[in-house]
């Protein structure tokens, strides 16, 4: 019994040391590939781009669309999580309450899908990146590894695919259209968007100035 306990303790220590080192490495080195990319049957098109070379409207668009409390929470939006639990309890399509930090933890270090084990790991890695990385680094990684289309990862690759321009040159409405497609990039059109995606993109575009004026981006733009 004692031998098993010692083995488990040693395993836990190794796990912590390895994961902390992994997260620490990604604080300065771009993640070369993710599980989602590897498993994508459509191939991988990506082009890592420094945060300074991405339009501020793109970061503001994803804050408006995905996580308005990005600069004020510690990785977890408890209010959003509670609302998601309440909606899910009512039945219908399951909805999450994931922050941008949680999405980065999942996309950079884990795999897609649910389950308590994976969600537990997601919470652990979210804590690590919020502790080790800056908010700007979290946003930089998010904008570079998020799936922006079929076989397309990162906003630079998305900007080139949809608008034939670099991410630094995206307009507010273009950034908003990309942000609108992020939850379902394989199903939501960016170019020629219509219906819900178009309306949602227009709503996000209008919120970009709110994010700027109310300084909801203060942790990434001083």
C-alpha cells in the first residue's frame, strides 16, 4: 500500500514538473502544433504572427464575442459558468461557459471533446497559463491557434484566406466576421456570411468600440 502511495506521489510530482515546464516553454515559444491540428483531416494552414502584427480590432472582436471579462477574471468566469449550467439543466443543446483562457488551455495542451477528466485537465492548465503567462500572451496564443476555417488556424491564415490581406490590416467588420465564425469555423461562412452569422458579425463589430471605450482590453493595450 505504501509503495503504491509513494508511486502515485512521485507520478504527481513528475506530472506537475513536466506540465509547468511545458507551459513555461510556451510562454516564450510558439506552440508548434496542437492535437486539433494533428487530427484535422483537412490539413493545416497556419502562420504564427506576433501580437503586435495583429489588428487591435481582432483582439477586441474576440473579447466582445467570446469573453468580455477577459481582463478582469483569473481564467474562469463563474457567472458565465453558472448560467451555462442553468441552461444545460433545462435541456436542449449543451452550451459552455469557457473563457478565452480555458479555450487556450484546451487548444494548446489538450484535445477536443468533453468528459470530467479532460475538463479537470483544462482547469489545471487554465490555472497554469493564468499564473505563468501574461494576458497578452494568452491572447496572442489564442489568436494564433484558434481554428478560423476548414484546415485553417490562426487569424493571419484566416485573414489571408478570406480577405487576401495580413491580420494587421483587418478592418473592424472583417475582424468581427472572423470572430463570429470562431465557435463553428467549419460551418459558419466568413466571406458571404448571411443569416445569423452576418447579424452576429455586425453585432460584434458594434461592440468593438465598446470594448475599446470601456477599456475591456486594458490588460493587453495600455
